[in-house]
């Protein structure tokens, strides 16, 4: 997920927004929190969008604030395997 992806809107994350979606992050001290918040982005993905693809390096951590994620892999014979 990079800001260059077509159709995706990104915006900086505010501290209250994060704490509402993930209250356990309130335990992070302010210095750590500010560093994370400055680099965090929020986006809305359409159903069926790929966040990661097999074989590509993982460049980001993703926190799902709303909705769900399906993790799947295609077998060598073309069958989809839910993980």
C-alpha cells in the first residue's frame, strides 16, 4: 500500500482516532506514540483488494479498524486455500 496506488485515499492518523479503534495502544508512551502517529496512514479499501501478495516483501503493518481480512493462498493446481 503506497500513496501512489490508484483509487486509494490516505490521510494522517490522529491520536484520538487510533485510541478509539485500538484502546490497547493507549499503553504506548508519548514519544513512541508520536513517532508511530506521524508515519501512520488511514485508507479505505474496496472488498477484494489485496493488501499483501505472496512473494512480495512486507513493507507495512496493517491494523484493521473496521471490516475483516481474508488470508488465502493459491495452490499449484489453482485451488484457493484459506489460511
